C-alpha cells in the first residue's frame, strides 16, 4: 500500500472525529441558546411583575392628580380646558371619505336630577370636571373626542390595520373611565356632599363618513354612519356603570374579554339589523 493510499484510508476517520466535535459544539451552542431563552423568559416574567407594580403606582398617581384637580375645581381654584380640537384635526385629513371607526358614547347618568337640585355653578363645575377627566382617559388610549352633547361625550377610535386591537382597547378604555369615576372622582364629590357620578357606555364599530359642514378649515367636522346611530341606542339600553357593545365589536374582542360579556335581552322595540346576516343586531353587556 502506497503512502497516498494510507492517507486516503485515514482521512475518513479524521473527518468522523471532526464531525463528532462539530456536533458536540453545536449541541453546546443549542444548550447555551436554550439557557439564554429560559433566562429571558424568567427575566421577562419578573419584569412583567415589576411593570404591573409600576402600573399600579402610576394608576394611584393618576387618581391623586385627578382628585387634586377636582378638589381645586370645587373650590373654584382650577379651570378645566376640554377641547375637541384634537379629534377635529384628525378628521380634517379624512373629510369626504369613509373610515372604519369604533364609536363610543359615554353618557352621564342622573344629570337631569342634578340640574334640578344643584346650583348652576356647582352643576357646571361637575360637568366640566366629568368632561375633562373622561376625555383625558380617552386620549391616554389614543381615542378622540368627537363632540360634547349635553351630558354625553361622543368619541371614536380609528381602526387602522388592526380592528381586533382597537376593539380590545376601546373596552379597556371604557373600563378605565368607570374606574376613574368610582375611585378618582366620586370620593372627592362625596366629601363635598355632592351626588356621586355614574356612566353608561355603548360601543359599536363600522364604516362611517366624515363630513365637514362648510368649506373653510374651521368648519365643524362630523361623523355620519350606521354605527353612530347604533352606538347611541346601545348606550340607552345600558345600565349604570356598565359597558355594552354591538355584535360587530363583540366578534373582534379577545376571548378573555368576550367572556366578560353576556347577550343583552332586548324588547320588541329594537329594530336595528345586522348588515351581514339581516337578522336583529345583537348587543352584549358586561357582567
């Protein structure tokens, strides 16, 4: 056997050794990667817990800030500044077009009784405080105020490319509004012997038309559409401190949020029809 032949016969064994070493190295790398992933998961869960704590602290801070504003307002030392400019500026870029929107009505309960029992100055202060604080919650969820109508706030969320996310966000926003009223505003009102506030919130989703009543940029911009009308009617069916959603929104909600809602029993006066099925439009209310 020549030396060349010996080299050829030895080479495969050396290659096998190299391959074994490579596999061992790859296994170590995979193990290291898995360890890093596991550590990352553990670390992320720890960070999530820390974030939850931070959120609770931030929530308490927000309550304190709202209570401080309301306290000063009741003592005539704070002037609220609620505005629809932000919503109007957004809609200005979509005049004479159709948009997929989640519409939310926030209706103050018992305002008629308050108007009959409270002095005008006190009623105005409460209404301004209510409008401002609810609007600030709305903006924190990237929602927009369309307009203030009497004791109601009409708002909207552009759906963009993810109607599922926006539908979830609208319900979370509505829950935050009720939470702010219960735990932020009412404790101060009761200390001043004012009546406690409560709201009912209706939400629906659909394609709406953006209309401007005039030709200059300062002209009022409004939203017209089926979901606007349905959201208003849904709100009228809703109990105090409850949230109701139309079927279009309900179908888009995450299952964990859906589980918090029950089908609302509606009397024969309900005539709104589901545009997809032609059947009576279903409404779901939070348990």
